C-alpha cells in the first residue's frame, strides 16, 4: 500500500469521477427517504494542494485548473462546484482553491440530516487523517479496513437505498478480478443498491476484457461512461478513465450525455481522445 492520492489530487480523472458521483447523489436526493453512501477506498477525504506532494506533480493542472477556467457550467455540475467552494470557505470558486475535496467530502457536502456515509480506508496514515476530517460527525463512520471486506461487512445498509463507490488504487495485478468478485458479492447482499466503479484507461484490451467479464457475471443494468484526454494509442499512460454504474438511477444516461461531452470539451488536450455513455 504505497499509493498516496495527494500526488494526483485534482487530476482530470478526479473531476470526471466526482462530477458523476455528485450526479448520482443528486438522483438519490430526489426522494425524501434516507440513503447511505459507502466508499470502499476513501483516501484522506480532503487534499491540501499547497502540500509539497501536490506541488511536485501539479496534476491538478489537467483537471481542476481547466474546470475553473470553463464557462457555461451545466446545472448538474453546480452541486459539485459548491462542494469545492464550501471546503475553501468561499461562496463561489473563482480562483485556484487551496483544498480539493475527495469523494467523501463531496458527498458529505450534499447529505441531508437523514442520510449517512460509511468510509473505508486501509492505509494506516490516511485513515488517521480521514478520521480527523470527520471527527465527531455522527453521520459519518470511518473504518480502518480493506475496501472489499467492507462490502461484505456493511451491506446491505439499514436504509436500503444508496450508492457504493469502488475506487481502488489499482496497485495489484488482479485488481480488476477483485472488483468483479466484490460487485457480485455486493449484489448478492444488496441487489437494489447503486454501484459505481471507477477505472483507469491505460490499455484498451485490458479494459474491454474487464467490461466483458462484468457483463457476463452481473445480471443487472450496466451503464458505462468514459473520457479520454490523450490518444488511446499511447500505452501504459493514464489516457483517460471510466466508470461502470450498476443499477443506474432513472434518466442517468440522459444526464451523463449532457455532462460528459461538456467535461471532455473542457478537459481534453487539443481535442484528443473522446468520450462515451452507453449501456453494455
């Protein structure tokens, strides 16, 4: 466990991921009944972009910077932007912020009083920081546990409504297989939950095999969305990323068809790459 997301905070993949997570949460907010958000690989929650690690790579230049320079934001993006502003204690984000909220903080900003979160993080130092971020927050439970074990331990939630985000660091060679096994197990325990899996796009053959295996083993509606900002012919480079959404909320395809092309237009470099939203 050597992966530290502080080196990559605010990268284009974060913008894509957190924008979509915020849309999924907005769908859950459309009903008054409470819901539970489960994050299997939560990280530290909030990232200080002035830290030496973030400044060393400045990967936020590929994501957060062009996002803040954009105009005519889609309405669906405004709750996400509001979350960034809130953690920087401003009303609107107009300049480069110091802090970038990860998925736990983006979701926490959107929760109502009746909703809650379960966060899992295995990295010993990261989970300590995560607990500090949500210290004494009764709506948030932070656990020092492997994310895949968390699926077995915490599903189904008592609310019977909610979202599970699976976003591992992809350090292990068998990560894709572990994700599929976790999805199958999760659906066995909670078949009506919404599951979102973020994945990197480095090798199209590996990704296509991953998606085919999910389709084979998961007998549910599966929506896939992807965004690439570089040419996909470049191997072993993070050319883009995608998200598999199992049990997608009503009208999600239409919402993402409005949002994802806008994100690609803002984040792509010289109009390289592309994007897609489709059921598999």
